[in-house]
C-alpha cells in the first residue's frame, strides 16, 4: 500500500496515481483513525479519552506520528496493540502537566474571598485537587489555608494519572528560580507573607516546608475510569476537566474565575 503523504516531488506525482482516495477525504479518514485509536486505548488499556477535545487529541496524535516518522495516525495502532512501552509515551503526551504556584492569582484571590469563609464553618475540611500535575496548586492551597489558620483541620488530596508528575508532587522539590518567579503571583493572590517563607533552598532546588506537606496525600487516580475519590468540601479541577459539562448541577459563585457550588436538590 502506498502512502502518498510521505512521498515528495515527482515520486509523489507518480505514486498518487495509485491512491485509493483523494485529499478531500483526508479529514474524514483522520477522524476515523482517531476514533479507532481512542477506542483501542479505552478497550485494551482502560484509559478513556473519548470525551476529550477532538482538536487537542488530533494535534497530539499528529505530533507523535511525525516524531516517529510515520505516515498516518493509524500507524500508531500496532504500537498501541503490541508495544507496552509505547503506551507510556502516549500517556505522557496526553498529560500536559503545566502548572505553577498560585497560577491565575485572581482565582486564588477570589477563592480566599468567597470560599475560605464558607470552608471555615466546617469542623474538618476535605479538598480534592483532581489533575494536580506536579503539585504546585495543592501547595498553594495549603499555604492559603495555613494563612487563614485552617490548615490543621484540613486534609488535601492531589490526584493525577501521571505517576512521574505525582513523584515530583510528593517530593515537593522545585527549581528555586520557578519558586522565585511565583512570588509575584503569591502577592497578587493576597499572600500575607513572603512565598520564600514556605520553602527552604539548597543550591538550585527548593523544598516545600514539611508542615505544609503533612496534610496532603498524593495518589494515582484516573478521572475517566476510577470512582469518585470521596466526599469533599471542595474540588479543584482547574485546567483538567475543561471538557466537563455538568454545569446544571452547580450554581455560580464566580463566573470569571470558574468557581461553582454544588446545588443541593
Ligand atoms: C494542565 S495540568 C493542571 C494542573 C493544575 N490543576 C493547574 O491548573 O495548575 C492537567 C493535569 O490533568 C491530568 N489529567 C488529564 N486527564 C486526566 C485523567 N483522565 N485522570 C487524571 N488526571 C488527568 C494531567 O496528567 C495533568 O497533570
């Protein structure tokens, strides 16, 4: 079978005579290939990406295909079927772990204003950070709860399906330059001290203080397959469940910063 997409110049002109479809069909074929791959990953490996944005999935699959110098997205199928190591590469690409301490400081400022007073009415506070990546969001929350004198009655859970990211999260060790850059975010979020009060540095790396780590449990959890993590007072799923469409169950606390409260019906 010839693959016109990998052929250039005159070879392309000759070979394309044998092609069984024209270029207009390509998007449709690609969409079928993507569906096949997503169903395979779901059925064989138990990871369900079928509800993820088609555009991001397509971009990621195209990138992997190109990097592996393959002609078509469907050329990934044998790798997913027969090469277990490839699954890890695939999952790593599906997991975009970009995060920062006090990322979107206006969100944290709004959280401090609207949610913390409500949380303070509970004897214990349980919070779940679903899709916590390398943990900075959970530590930001712990710092905020500490400043509001609530940390000693809080239990925080950080979950992700990326074990490598979870290892970093559990260690709580980040580059010093990254933490120094977050100082401004911390201030904008209404931070009451200096961010550097919450970590100690050794050369280029810095470790989050142990008292902030103590109430946090990091663990593996796949949002699409695993069961609900437990009864929670608050759930963070920022930049993770962006395709989650269950707004009717929630009332809005802050539309701009996407803070919602579950309706009690
Ligand atoms: C961009 S990070 C968001 C980190 C943090 N919530 C923040 O906003 O700074 C998205 C994280 O969601 C995780 N993720 C994506 N799909 C997931 C799934 N099905 N189950 C668990 N984690 C998932 C990825 O591995 C990644 O670490």
